[in-house]
C-alpha cells in the first residue's frame, strides 16, 4: 500500500479537527458541583408472579405479552367444573343439615312437653302419697317416669346442639369451596404490563404454577452503586435526578428510597472492570408515583441512564441547569 504525502496531510488535518472538537467538549462539559454523586443503572420495576393457588387445568388466558393491565382485571381462568359440582353437593348437605335441625327442634319441644307432664304427675302423686291416698310404689313409678322424661329432654337438647354444629360445618364447607372457586379466577394485583405468558389453555399446573409474570409499573426505580465515601452521605429521601440515555433532554425528579447497609462488588453491567474490583454500596432511586401515574402506559423498564443524588450537607445546593426537572408530556 502506497501512502502519499497528501494522504498524510489529510489524516493529520482530520485528527487535528477531532482534537479541537474533543477539547471544546471537555472544556464545556457539564460539571457537577460539590455534594452531588452519580451512578449509572437502568430503569427497573418489581415483577409479580400470577400463579395458581390449587392444582388444576388452565381453562383460558385472556391477555398477551405486552398488554397493559389494571388492578383486579381478570387475566386467566382455571377449570372449575369439579369444584362447582362439590359446591352444589355441599349446598345440598347444608340444606339437609337444616332439616335435621328442624326435626331435632320438634323432638325437643315434644320431650319438653312430656317432661312437664311427668313433673306435674309426680307432684300430684306426692300430694296423694302424703294424704295416704296413693301407695309408695305408685309414687316411685311417677318419679321414674319424670326422671326418664328429663333425660329424654336433655338428649333432645344435645341433639339440637349437634344439629347446629352440623349446619355450621356444612356452611363452612360451602364457603371454603366458594373461595376455591374464586381462586380459579386469576386477577392482576397492580397496574403494569404482561412480561411473560408462561402457560396456555389445557396445561395442567400444580399448586403455585405460574401462568403469567407482570411488571408492576407503579413502583419505578433505578439502582446505582456508589463508593463508601459517597454512600455514607446518602440519606433516605434525598433528592435525585434521572437522565435516560434514550431521552437525554428529559430530566426525571426522583428520591432515594433505599441504601444498602452492606458493601458489595459492583455488578458487571454497571461499572468498568476497574470499578468492579472495589466494594460499593447499592442505592435505589425511586421515581415518585405522581410522576409515573400520568405516563404509566409509556413507561418501559430496562432503559439505561444515569442517576444523580444529593449528598448530606448539600440539601440547599441548587441543581445545575442540565439537571433541572424536565418531564416528558403526559399521556392523554
């Protein structure tokens, strides 16, 4: 390959121009005032598993991956035919228990009447015996009848108590099966998006089998890692700012919601190899709900960016111009 003097001059001119541009950027780059720390990370949110409580067959899945869901929205249904049959059977058993209780109540009334009659006959016999009109053996017969009637009355009361217990148990079984039937309907627990669809209709899952995985978009945060000299000055609730790589003109206000009490090696995806050799502290910077809520349908997790945090003693320090809050428009 022949390199001419003209080529060398051209290459030198390009390098010189690049050096001028790079030098100008370095001289005019945004600088952080004392009392601010920064770390890079990505937007994250908690994942929520939508899983079965009892073993069963998936009847239908009503959402697709990427769908936005609201709290309480029905996401999937499990087959409940067997539970419905058990529920009807338990209802019939409850009705039968009520009938048995009514019979026991009628028997108790009958036995009470017999007991009252036996008591009156015993009293009359006692008066006649005292007047020597009736023999002692006749009095013993009346006394025996009264004692038998009292025992029968007590047995009738016990039978009614047993009948009430049977009714309570039958109704409890009806309620338990109703709860199990309600558990076959899987609902969203938070506003968010479907991240994974893990089961399809017809699949048989065990207890705790996952059907869907949601991303809870109501709790958006970024985790960054700071060295100990800075982490020791970070307080819960401290002001923060987030700038995403995809939207450099947007500055999102945030606040520190967690500071790890233990140091750890920085994850590979966050810092350079030289930084990973140092122990760092994990700091979670959370975006307020009032900022997320109007824009929740366009929130995406995994977007990388940089978080800036105010350290202790710099609470009154003004944010630099490039870190003044500049929010994206709300979703109408």
